[in-house]
C-alpha cells in the first residue's frame, strides 16, 4: 500500500478533537520507558563496572513495576486518569533522582535496587491512551480496531528509537545523560497527557449499593477467566521478546559483530510496526477470540525461521530477514489481545486489566532474558532461538486451552427490554455488554449481574 494511502486511512482517527494532543504527549512518556533499560545498564556498567549489578538493579525495577502497574491502573479506574497520573509522575521522579545521586556519590550497591524498585509508580500511558480511543470511538468498532493497531505500531516505534537514543546520549554526552533524559521525558509526557482533560474517559456511574455490588466493583479483573488466559498468553509472549533479544546479542557477538545486534533487534520491531499498521486497515471478519488464536498460530510458525537460521549458522543478513518476518506476527496478536481485554472487562476495570496484561509481558521478558542468558553461556550460538520458538508454542497452547473463555456469549434480552441488544457475557463474575447494549431486568431496569454494562466494547462479533 502506498504511504500516502496508509496515512489517509489513519488520519480519520485524529478527526476527534484532542486526539493528536494526547497521542503526542503519551508518545513522550512511552519513548522514555523504552530508554530506561539501556540507559540504566550503560550507566552502571560505566560507573560501577558491573553488568551483574546492572542486571540486578534492572530486574528489581521490572519486578516492582509488574506489581505496581496494576495497582496504579486500579486507582485510575477508580479516580480518573488525571487525578492519578499527576501525583504518580511527580512521585516517580523522586526515586529516579535518588538513583542518579546514589550512583554519582558512590552509595553502597544495595541502595541502587531499592531506588529502582521504588520507581514502580509509573502510569501506564499506553493503556490509558487505548482507553481514550475506546471512549472516543465507542460506537465505531472499525475505528477502535484501527486505533488499537496504531497504538501497537507506536509501541514498536518507541522500542526501535528509544534504545538507540539512550545509547547515543550515554556514549556522546555522559553515562547519566540517557537516564536523565528518560526521566525528564517521562515526567513531562505524563503531565502533558494528564492535562488533556477533554479526551479523558468519564468515570463509570457508581454501581448499586450492597455487599455483592461492592465486591464486583472492587474485585480483581482476574476473576474473569478470559483475562487469566490473556495474561498467561502475554507472559509467554514476553518470554519470546526477552529470549529473542539476548539470543540475538549473543549470536551477533559470536560472529564478531556485536554492534550489529541493535540493528537486528530493530528489524524485529520494524516487522511488528509494519504489520500492526497494515493489520489496522483490515476489516475484521472473525470474532476477536478467533483472531487471537490465528495470531498466536502465526507467531508460533514464523519463530521457527530464526531458529532454523541460527542452528544453520546463517550470516547476519539472512538472520535479519528471518527476524523481520518473526516480528510481523506479534503485532496482530498483541492488537487482538488488547481488544479482547476491552471486550471481556467493563469500563470500570479497563486500566487495571490492561496493566495486568502488560505486567504479564514484563515478567515474561525478564524470565526469557534470564533463560536465554544461561543458554547463551552453555550452548552453541543460535541454540537460544529455540527458547522464543518454544515460548510461542506455549502461548498458542495456552490460548487454545482457554479459547472458550475468549468467546463472548450473547444472552437473550429480558422482558421489558424488547428491541435492546443484551449481549451480556458473564464470566467469573464479570459482566460486559456487546454492541453497546444493556440487558434489562424483568421490569426493564438493569439487573445486579449486568451492573455497569459499558457501550464501548467492540461490536465485531
């Protein structure tokens, strides 16, 4: 497709007032997030001379972030994006500054993981942006599909540019420059994002009073079986990302071209970015659950290509082609997975549910990187590509085993609600409406089980 036609197709998203503003503000914060890992490793390897310490500090931050992100998401769902994002962004700047000072002033090594773990209140701007798109185009399923694809492409773009920018700053200015820039961009981006109030989704109406209603309001989104399936699938997908990164660096190093590892990893992200943009232009013909299974199947298939190249001792050129191809299957899977999170949960749990999905990815990345590092030290170059292939296969098996929980079941409309689409799917105590419909009780009102049905989930089923 010509680039002009591609831009024209996505331009419709920004017809909504304020859409461009919150997208650009969120982009700054997400770029900062993609810079943190490389910037931290370079800083500690230069100032403390230890990659092991750098890995421990980075792992502490990832684990704490995986725990803190859903908690921040729950607060966002309860109090709104701006009321949570502003204090969270300002707080997060404090331990980051403390980390830089500890490194600069020669503080004991044990202080560094503590500071890194304290930086766990970073708001999930990607999830909040998806929530805004879902609200803006709550009556347009095609536009929501386009928006989710666009958001995935932005994620991949950030993870192509962020590490490169961090490396340039750390090597040309000072080892601290990358982390300082990331902290500044992250805080500024979050504050600017929170300032875009006219596109912020309103808080859902308070549910009916009572113990049962309160339990539904404050219960974990993981009570929905579908979300549990998605989180486990995303955890396996995160292992694909982490294992691919470490294995690629080790393989390039074994061939004497370690500096080319960044370019090879950029090809993975480029493949996913292109696939995400093109995927958004397709008109969904299948239910999201079926599309998710197809994406997981494709991901498991294409990840056999780098494995074959690595075991065959391919050069960097051929390996790059296979990595680009491998990246093309991840974006459709991630896009459809995030769509399913929106489908399976009511609006009052959107941000917490999406944060849990992202936390699954983060934990998977850490586990995949650790396993790949061990394999790289013990086995021949290229053997490590078996790990992402196995992880993709595991993601497919998890999705297949839980496929019935990824299907929205329509309920018959109740008496007194004739002509209204019910579409209420109840899984594990979580109710979600399809096609913007609201189920009625016998007297035409909302039943307790259908509390807070939201009109913003996809009508593609």
